[in-house]
C-alpha cells in the first residue's frame, strides 16, 4: 500500500517555506509516497484525514494555531501513530505559545547567536545508526540553533556552543507516534545540501508509520 504524507507550509516567509516544502515533497515522492502539500493550517482540522496519513511534515515557522487545528494534529501523532518530521524553524520554532506541541517535538528554538552566516561543524554521534550510518562530520555556513531540548530525546548529531554540546538531529516517541527533528535548514539552499537532504530523507522515512 502506498504511504501517505501531508506537508503543511506557511508562517514566516524568511525560511522560504513553500520552496522547502516542495523540496521535501520531492524527496518523499522519490521514495514512493503519495504527498499532499497544503498552505493552510485548516488541513489539520480533519482528524479522519490526519489519522489516515503515515507522515506529517510541518514547515511553519512561528504563527499561531487554533485549538480545532492543533488538537487533531496532536491526537494523530500521540494516539493514531502518525509520524511527524521536520527541520529548522519549520518544526522547531512553531506555535511558540503551544507547550504541548513543543513537548511533542522535543525542543524549541531559543537563539541563533551570530544569525545567518555562522560557520560550524555538525558532528555525527553514531555512524552505525540507520539515520546516520556511513555519514561523516560536515561543515555548515548558516544559522546555528541553540535550543531547549527534551532530555529524553535520542540525539544523532550535535554541534558545539562553547562548552555545551547542542543537539542538531534527534528522534523521540510521542505516544504511539515517532518524531524526527533536524535543526538545519534555514533556507532552501541549506535543505538542498547533500548532508541535510540525506538526513531529512532518512528521518522522514524513519518517522513514517
């Protein structure tokens, strides 16, 4: 049976959500998914539809969400086992007032010292894990996210802030659903980096039901 994915993009335009959404949709289509791409949070109102999809990919920085939109999303992952995966502010800086959403994601953006254009190294924590197998450390020139993170996350890649090892890629479970997050992806060019794109491909496939 063909797996189903729903990508919902919007919010702050600076993260190029439409373009990023299409990049991720292309990856999933290459993997055989039937992908619906939407630019409205009303796509989350249909609880029956959300329960039927195997993967939800939010690409929505900041913004606000109504209870009638958020509740079906939370239920689909927590109770229905729908996977959720995303990157950068499109999933890790979304709906800042919604703590249950942040609990599901496993973290929340706090700061990006130096803003865009910071050169830093992403270090792979376990190159034998399926999400990072065979991958090497790599350098990124982009925003470097400092985040509040859930200590229950399984961390797969990190970067350094002085003496702090900051998670970049993590997974967790939220009820019956699997959660994948990658803090890279400030704009489409970073999402298209071979390392970022491969991490996202593996992460989305891992999270999908």
